[in-house]
């Protein structure tokens, strides 16, 4: 795989994003992540899964506008269904998943982190959902992730105002479970992986299934039904103008 690194060692499975443009979510990255999840999640020896980035300063900035700008409505719909299926499969995985948020995790990158059982954010890492600000509604699967992770008092600021959060504010909003200083970040991740890995796998998986089962079922049942509402926003004139300006800016920066 060209955009994802996999490592399985000593009962731990690591999935590291290693895609271009700071791990922006392209069709290739979504496909590679899905393959990696099947490989790592299906390995009986793996007791806990690390979701991380190989990029030194970024976790994931969201959808890859450069590769997605200009594609047809049907192709965009197919991509969004694949992306939503990836989020749902990660969220439903019976094994523990720990997200190491080493840098910015916004929009689709934040959603990727929200699938995890435990999110450790490095001090200074920005987290947030800016979809409404751009002009598209949150997909249904994203809403289910949001409602599971973010307390009701913070949902307006996160989902409707599209604010970014970092440090203690990200923790208070439910986007991160704990904040780690840069010098101890890797050590905290190792501690959490060990803590989750020592739990009884059967008991953990069944209980996690109970906790997330209703949301997972809704994600699988309603994503395709509500897809057109997302696409209507994506292909509106205002949103397409904003996307094009962003793509031009990204290309000018190389």
C-alpha cells in the first residue's frame, strides 16, 4: 500500500497514515486504510490497535480536495460511501483502538480519530469539524460519531460553529480523552496501548459492541439513504467556489 504503513508486533497492531498532502483523505488512502483495517483487525494475535500518522506534524487535515475537486456527483457519492464504511468499520471493531493525534486532525481527520476508543492528543494539536463552515452538512455517520463522543453542551460549538479546539479545550469538548506534552507523547501512547491490551478480549469486544451497537446499526442503515443531502451541499455553487479557492491555494503552496 502506498499511503498506509502496517506493523504487527508483540500483540499490537499499528496503522499509520503515510499519504501525500499531510494524509489528506483521498480515494487511495481510504482504500488502503480499509485494507489495513482488515489485515490488522483480522489478525488473532493483535490485542490492541494503534491509529497514528507517519507525518511528523499532522494527523489528517480532512478530505483531499485536490483529488476530489471536479469529480462527478456519482463518483463523489461512491467515495463518501467508502469513507463512511471505513469510519463505521473502525468504530465497530471489537478490538481496542487508540488514536495518537500528533498534529492537526480536522474535518475527516477528526472523524477518523473519533472512531477510536481512546484519543491522546499532543499538546498544540488542533481538532475540529469545519464541514458546515465550508458549506456541506456532516454525513450521517459523522453525526453518530459526534453524538457518541461529544457531550451535548459542546455539539453546537463543534458541529454547527465549526470551531477548532486544542489542549484542555479539546478534552473538555470530548474530542480527546487526554492531552500529552510532546516530550512524553510516545510514552503515554505506549502506556494506553498496554492498558487496553491487557483486558480480556472477549469481554471487551462484547461490551464495546453493546455500547456502540445502536450507533453502528444506524450508520450502516442510513448513510446511503441520506447521501444526497451531503452531495447537494457539496455541489452547491457556494461550496464549489470555496473548494476551488482552497485547491488553488494548496496548489500554489506546492
